[in-house]
């Protein structure tokens, strides 16, 4: 036990606690702006979930991650697939997506299981040859659940999986040359799609030409709308661009030091879209009330969470530990970056939660379990099975 | 162990850390731009969408007469208003339903039906949601008591004190004082500066509209914080409004009353001015209306009553009625003749009819007056004399004199209703009737018939001008400086007409206007309009008094009278008697 405490990473743990505290306050403020009483107590749900999560966190952290991976990787992955199929059949529809099974969202938990499975695979001695075949296997392991999640549809979750798993394959030396090519192709085609939409939606583009271009753009209408808002944020600010405009107004009007906790006007006067102010847009609520100072504090706390993740990977002596730490850290990073960036128009709007700050029990538990694993990597870095 | 570590290199860990750090720095830099550099513009955008600016009126100034008596003032009034934010539901329709239902509940409690229609509630919800909705305006004590007793059961409703306009003298002076009105919707849609104008009252007629901005004073500003759907969350005063100043007028409510007493039951108008400075002492038109009927809003029944009345009670005949002046115009014709050298002593033999070509104009005295000079012609109002005078001096001389006396142009009074009338000439006749100017036209004009049109206000001014030698610009606001113009006639020329007018009252056609206390000078007029069955007579009397040093000038016209001397002169006499005091009042 003494040995375990010695290697316990207090930065990773402390920043998590601080983020949970901030999240609870933000959820309190966002929830009280809503007229439905049920949301006023949402912060209690969040807090109780966090306490439950802390218990699991310590249980996992104190257990050797290698044991956990050996034991749970395969059954966990299979369970994830089963749940993802179940949600497509039995799930309840909320805001046009089938994401809920009973009381939780399988897509959030599946992210953790995918990363666990990938770390276990790439860290084991079984796959010595790191060539195209392994790449295909990895692609299948990530791809099958990803497609199931996309079918819900939940683009945001899939999007955050891409950087995490891509990075894991890259640092795990899986067919690196091919990965670079695929990454390059991906980047170029994204740029091409952006360019095409820009060309087609320019105000002086004739409608015939627009239709011609749009035939080749592989996006759904609502996605094209979001890309349009991203490219032309000042157009249609009462229609499609309303959410982004209001997000920016609330963040920007927070100014340097904010309007004070519980005093955010955009939030309390319901200018921020109410349906997502507690989830995808909670950063706007927080930034309006705490200002630039609060934003920087939040970013520093995320830094204090992510950099220890990389540090723990560095300290870890085996590939599994490194892959696990980097995979989970990158997943959190992707969430943080995309969520905040979309709120200020740096990337197109995508529905995904901000770790610890957004209300959402499944995702909170998922990342706490993930960070428990990272803590376990830190604690058990010198042990072997 | 070494082998495994080599799979995931140390560099991978550092590179990942670098990516995290870079990402967070990119976010920090962009957040600084949004939250620090552009904060002001986002703050402005935030305020613009969530704050409504409302212009509020100060207490409207009173209108008082020359002795400070209130002609228009304010009284406290209680209204029941509601804030729609209390009744918001998920859809606008459901919100409107809820408001309607709640109003119904309050209606049952206070025992008064709601004056609002579904449509007006819908309009409030769609347009003026940020403002309170006035449901019951000006409620009585009984309703107030019932509402106060149960007001806890009606969240969202409250009692509000407002000021209502009141006219203590009722219909007396209604045409000159005017009235205020207000839109049913309480608040008007705004302009660039304000989102709403919460105006208590707006002048709609008379002095109330002419001096509307003066009486309204300096408006204040209130701000209302609204949520995303437009419901008012809270409001606060930014700039206090200032009460408007009182409007002191030249009117004398006693004279106004005396005038309206004479006009009662008739159709006509009367103007009394002080010819020394142009002060309008009374400006009356009959029939009149009660301006209190218009406050806060005119009911449908009263509107129908006023608008369908063939006598047109809303019409201001005193300064807006165009009448043929009849024989009162002979004073102007006389001055026209004198001014171009027509000898005042030259006589003309009146045989009872004046013939010119196929036209024959009769004198009031069928058998004729015999030889007449100018003074006596005025005294007897002899038509042939003036027809001949007009024929001899020609059209241009008469037109010039008429324009000199202010006819054919607005009087310049500080009042909205101020007609110019018509002084016809050859061009005008050609343009309007497509006919040539005949010699008969000038003989007609010489006796104030034909196409000549004047307002009673213009004639009062002429009466005063003859008495004082100065044509004044009439005025209603007390502190406007006097404007007057010396008439371009020699003193002896004016003397001739004054003598004639004094003789009119002293045994002439207007002897019924004679007073024992002061010497009155006047001129009768009986203008015939229409022909055959529709033939009617508008009877005039213009006067000034005291004849030697005039302080009062009057013009009165009665529609469908018998004659100027018989119908109107005694009424003017009574008005003058009330001003100067006379023991043998009729």
C-alpha cells in the first residue's frame, strides 16, 4: 500500500476533483436557467455519480491495469458490441438519435472498451508483425463499433474516437507508412469537402452550379447546414446559425472576469439553446459567468489532467500502459478541444460533451473509469504480473 | 521489457504532450480574442437582443385660460395590467389561451367584462410582449376593492396608477382645446432609438394636437430585460421623464361660455378676439362635442353618434368653416373704393334693384333707399350702391383690398385649423369653373356674394382691423409676441367705414346689437346660398367695441338664420353685454 501511494499521481487526481467541482457548479447554473424543475436538481445527480465514480476510480487504480486488461478486454469489447446493437433495437429516441438504453448511453462506455481492447492487443506479444494485416485487424476492432455508433447516429462520439485510436496505432507502430498516407488522404478530402461547400454556398454562386457541386459532397443535409454555419457564421444568425451566434455572444459577453456565477444572461434568459445548454454548450454557460479568467483556469486544469497522462505514459515501462494512458488522455483531449473549439466557431458544431463539465452520467463515469486506469498505470508501473 | 518499451517510444509520449499543450494554447489564444478583444461587441450584441428601450412620457401639461383656470388637466386613474411572462407556455397559442383564461378569471372576480378581444391579446403576444398589457383601464372604486381583496390569487396582474386627461368645462371650448387619445395597444412600435413608445396621451385635435410636443414635456427612458422569447423579466428606469409645462392660453372661459350659450342649439360659429394684440378670447363652433368622451378612448356608440350627425359636431366652423361673407364684406368694398379715390360723398340713387345686362340684383328694401352716400349705404347695407361701386372701381381694387385685410390666406394663428378661404379672380374662376370673368362677378363680389369664401376668424380679424387700423395675427398661446400690420389706408378713409359701422348699430340694420354701456360698431350680413328649394341664408354679424377704442372684435355666423340684423346681431349684443356688463340685457 505504501508503495502504491508513492506512485500515486496527485496532479491527475487533483485536477479531476477540481474539474468535477467546476462541473457541478456549471450544471447547477445551467439547470436553474431551465423552467422544468427536474433540471434544477441535476447537479446533485452529477455529484452523486461522481462520488460513485470515485469509488470505482480507486478500485481500478489500486488494481494492476494489466490484470484488468487481461481479464476484461475481450469480454468488455464483446459486451460493448452487444450493447451497441441493443441500443439500435431497443433504444429510446432523444433529439432524433437512438442513444439511450435504459439509463445510460452505450456509445460512451464503448469508447473506453475500444481503447482498452486496442491497448491490450497492441501491447501483447501476440502481434509481433506490425504491418498491413495488423492494421486491418485494428481497423476492424475500431470500425465495427464505430459504424454501430454512427448508425445511432452519433457523429461526435465517432469523431473523438478517430484521433484517440489513430494516435494509438501511430505510437504502436502499426503500419505507420500506410497510416500517414491515410491521414493525409483524410485531411485532403476534408479540406476538399470544406472547399466545395464554400464554393457552392458563396452568395454569388448560381443555383445550377450549387446543385452540381452538392451532388458530390458526401454529407447529410443537416451536416451541410453545420458546415455552412462554420464557413459563414454571420449569415442566418436567427436560423441555422443561431446556436453558434448565441454561443459566441454568451462566451464573448462574459468578458475578462465574467458576469458572476448564476448571473449569465444568455443562459438565464434562455438565449442559449436550452436543450443543449447543459450538455454540448455548457462551456458557454461557464465562460459567460466566469469570463476569460475562468476559461484559462479551466484550460489549465485540463492541462493538469492531460500532461500527467503523457507523463505517466513516459514513466510506464510497458507498451500496454503507455498505449492505455495516451489513448485515454487523447480521447479526453479530443472532447475538450472539439467542444470548446466548436463553441467559438473554430470547428463545425458537433454534439459532444465537455469532460466533467457537461451533465451526463454515462460519460462522467466513463472518463472517471478511464482515468482510474491511467492512475493504475502510474501506480503499477514498476510491477509485473 | 526493453523490447516492449521500444514499441512505444519515449518520443511518442513527448509528442502527445506537445499536441495536448498546443491544442490548449490554440484554445486559449482564440478565447482571448472572443472574451477580451471582442468582448465589447459581444456585449453590445447581448444587450441589443435582450434589452428593450422604452420611451416614457412625462405628465402632460395643463391647458389654462388667461386667468389660470384649467381647461384641460389630469386626474389619477387606476388600471389593471398584466405581465405575460407569468403565463408563458410552450407555444404562443397556449400562452394566448392562458392569458385569455386568466383574464376571464379576474373578470369574474371584479365583475366587469374584459374589453380585450382575442385578437388584441394575440397582437400583444406577437408585438408588445415586453410591455405590460392594460386590461381594464380606469376602473371604479368597486372593482378596485374587489381586485385588491383577491389580488394574491392573480399573480401576474397588478393595479397601476396612470394619469387620464380631463376637461373640467366639458363641451365648452371643445373645438379650440381639442382632445387627446391613445392607441388601444398602449405602446407603439418603435423606431431606431426606442423599441417602444409608452405614451400616456397623444393630442388628437385642437390645441392638444397643435401643442402636443410642448405639453408632453421631456420623455424619459425605461429599459426592459427580455428573455429569448421576448417576455419581460425585469425593468428599470434609466432616465426619469419630466412633466410638460402648462400651456397658458389667451382664451377667457367666461367669454367662451357666453358665446356658446348664444350658439346653443344652432349651427354656426363665433370668434372673439382682442384687436389690440390678436389674443383669441373665444373660438366657438356649434354644435360641439364633449372632449371627455374621447378619454381614454372614444366608445363605438359615441363615435357613430359623432360621425353620423349631419350637423358635423366635430367640424371646427370658427376657423375651418368657409362661408360667403355676405354684406359684412361691404366694409372691405368701401375701403377698396376709398383707397383708389372714389369720393365718399358721391351719391347713388337706389331704386331697389341694380341692373347690369341681363342681371338684376335686388336691394333688401324693395322700393329702394333713394340717394345714398357711402356712410348711409353701409348703414342700410344698400346692395345697389355697392354693386355700382364695385362695377365702377373694378375687380382688382376689391381683390387688393380683400387681400390686404387678410382674406384668401391663412391668418397665421398658432392652431391647426386655419383655412385660407377664397378670394376669386379671373384665373381662379377659369381654373375651377372653366368660365370667363363677367362684369356681374365683380358686382356680386362687391356685396360679399358669389365665389368669395371666408372664415369667421378672418372676419373677426377684419372687424378689429377696421377699429384699430392694424391687422393682427391671432394667437392662442399667451406668451407669443404680438404681430400686427398697419393697414395701408388713410385715417380719414377708415373713419368713413367706422362711421358707417357705428351707424349700423345706432339705428341701422344692426340696431339690435346696441348696448347702453359701450358704443358698438358693427356690420350685418345675410349671405344667400343655393337656389330654389335649397336656398338658405347664413346670417352674419361682425362688430368691435368700444367703438372709440376697440378692445373686443367679434364675428359670428349662424347657418340658416333669417337675417344678420334679426338673428345674429342680438346674439353678438348678448356676448358683448357679458363682457362689458349691461343692465338692460335682453
